[in-house]
C-alpha cells in the first residue's frame, strides 16, 4: 500500500548542519548535479508544486532545506553540485554545506543521488558516489526527467549506466526512475521510504 502524504511543510533553511532541526526524526536527502530536478521531485512526491523552489537556472538551492512529511519524517533538499558557472568561492561554500550535512547528520537515513536519465555517466557523479562509498554513506539512485526520453532510449541509457557502475561497484544500489512531469516512479519511491521508516524502531 502506498504511503499517503497527508501533509508536508517547510520547516527550516540552513547552511550550518548544526542548526538543522533537533527533533531526531529520520531524514531522506536529495542530492545531484545542479538542475537535475531535486526540488521538482520533492514537489512531485509531496504533491505541492511550490513547496521546494525550482528554477530553470542552475544553482537555485543553496541551503539545506527541511520539509516535514506527515509530522513524522523529513525530506531534505540539498544544493546541487558541479555547477561550473558558479564562482570558485561559491562552489567551495556549497561543497562545505553538502559535506557537512552528509558526513555529520546522524538523522540522514538515506541519500538519494539524482541523475538526469538523458545523459551518459558523468565523472562528477561517479566520483561523488565513490566518495559516498568511501565514507560508508547509504544511497540509492534516482533517474530523473524520464518523460524526456522514449521508452527504448530510457531503458538503453539506464542499462548503460548500470554497466558503468558495475565497473567500480560490486553491487548496484537501489535504482528508481522518475518524472516530476508525469509522476512516474512516485509510488515506488514513497513505498521504499515507507519500508525504511517501518524498519526504524520509532513507530512511524
Ligand atoms: P538546483 O536547486 O539549481 O540545484 O536544481 P534542482 O536539481 O533542484 O532542479 P529543479 O527541480 O529546480 O529543476 C530544474 C529544471 O528542470 C526546471 O526547469 C524543472 O522544471 C525541470 N525539471 C525537473 N524535473 C523534471 C522532470 O521530471 N521532467 C521535466 N520535463 N522537467 C523537469
Ligand atoms: Mg533545487
């Protein structure tokens, strides 16, 4: 049975991980290259179009944004990485925000790494996932913007991506395919989160 999002609300926006909500509720964070569709996917999951700020200009999200779902768990919107047009200082600042959150935030139950399904595997994403592996961070992959490709091209790109991952990983992480335009993958993703919530012993 699919998890029903009864309510979702914005709670806080921070650049300092130490100032994030302190109620200990589990968190699911969304990361990926700038413009990959993190904020749009959060809006699709919660069925609230304006909840997370989206933009066709990369670099929209620069803070750690907490959204509380059903009063029991958080969705966290993180800034995008790998935005080349950002200033060097700007990129360094964002890198620190991302690293601080990922390495220090005990509440982070799982990190979703978003990948644009239209592209061939990119070095910046591969290196980021390797860094996650080195630091023992649990993650799953979400392919975004699936509405932008035909069925065969989509399947081909994902197959190719898995092949590339298997060059450096013994096992593939969980993989989801989504679109914030037609909402595909939404239920599967919510079911996955729901299963993890159930496995945590705080009765969500
Ligand atoms: P930053 O916060 O800048 O890192 O970007 P982001 O990853 O949060 O991306 P955002 O959700 O703002 O989306 C970027 C652009 O892609 C926007 O113009 C969205 O409308 C578009 N977009 C996002 N998801 C989808 C999708 O599933 N399908 C289509 N067709 N467009 C999408
Ligand atoms: Mg964003």
